[in-house]
C-alpha cells in the first residue's frame, strides 16, 4: 500500500476525526500515567485547528490537522527510501508535497513537522477539502524498492474495526484488552466507569476524565 491506496481507504473527514479521538481516548485509559502516548488528540492545537497524531517512539509518526478547510495528513517512515534523509539533497521525495493546495501550505511548513533546518519529516501526504469527494495526493514515481510507509503507519485508520485495535493494543500493551469496551469507544458512546474498569482496572474514570475530555471524546 502506498499513498495512492491510502487515499482510497481513509474515511471522510468527520469519520476520520471521530476515529482519531477514539484512538486517543483509548490510549489515555490504557496508559493514564504516560506523557508520551502512542495516539494523541489536541483540540487546542491552534486557533480553529485540531491535531491528531501518532508517534511510535522509534522516529515514525503521522499527523492529521483538522482545519476549517478540511484535513491535511502527513506521515513519516524514517526507514523509507522516500525519506528526505535517504537522499543526498535531503529534500522531500518529488511529488509528495508539490501539489498541496494553498489552503494547506502552512501545514507543510509547520515547524512541529520539520527538523531544525526546515526539512519536513514526510514520506506520505494527503489532503481533503470539505468540498472534495475523495482524498487528494501528489503524482509520485515511487522507488523500485520500498515504499512510503503508508501501509503500516496508517493501519488503524484504514482497518477501522475494534478487532484491529484490540490486536494492536494487546501486542503494544502486552495485556488482554476487552473487545466490548473497545467497541463502545469506537461507536462514540460516552466514556463510563464500567468501560474504564473493563479497559484498565488499575485506573478510574475520575483519574482519566480530564485527559479524555482534552481529546474531545464524550464522557458520561
């Protein structure tokens, strides 16, 4: 899977926002004491903007910026042959960012998505304005070997089933994960004491409430 395939599998902007909030809320409950969770959602990223993000702790990440215009998505697989650091000029792979429309250009130059020299951390980029019927991306000639990382970076955004999250979470957190509780969160139902206990008996709704609220996910 490359960005071309990812564009066909990502949901529409409102559904993507809801899924990203659910992932962030789940990670808060599963790891309430962590300051470096895998999935994050910031409802106050910037005026009129919200940010969903993933960081795996090994240099791989994605960001989804929700704006008044739509959504901008960028991903970075640090081992991809399309990484800026895999070439001598240390520039983004041709075509990845070239066609980003003006309404999202400030996301391309966002310092949080770039190194200290202004080079964007990017191997994957998509965008979708509210009037679009599909996700957009640049015209890219991919390398003969390797890809852009779209297949695994965004796996939980393309396989949007509670079962997929449970499989990932059980491997990541190394403990059983209650599937019904995950289904509850994926359905967007308000977080309850029962669901928190099912997901993580070591914490409470009161403990996680503020951080879950910060993701925009509803709480009972």
